[in-house]
């Protein structure tokens, strides 16, 4: 069985809500889930700017302004070098 993951990421990379606001948001999302579904909601807190990787489902990385794409292999190499060892 696979997992579905939804991430809420602020549009401004220099802003983040406080922890209480993040917890309230998780509670609102939990209220939207049908009661008969077994769903885990986790809040992950990042103290610094962090890459949030979607894993193997990455299909494309594009600029929201101009629509240009970057090569996903280049991106994978960049992340590997940044987070190695």
C-alpha cells in the first residue's frame, strides 16, 4: 500500500507560521477527513529553509512565472551533493 502525502508550504520562503498555527491547520485538515478513514496527520517543523522532496513521483520542476523546466537529473545530483554524508 502506498501513502498519499500533502504538504502545505508557504509561498514566501522567508515566512513560516508559528507552531500553534501549524497545529490548528492540522486540526482543520483532520476535520475534513471522513471519520471512517484511518488517516495519520503529521506536522513536520523545519527551522531553516528545507527541500521537501516528493520522492519517486517527481515528474517535472518548473518555474511558476515563465513555465520553464529544469532537468530532474540535475536536480537530483544537486540534492545528493548538498545532503551527502
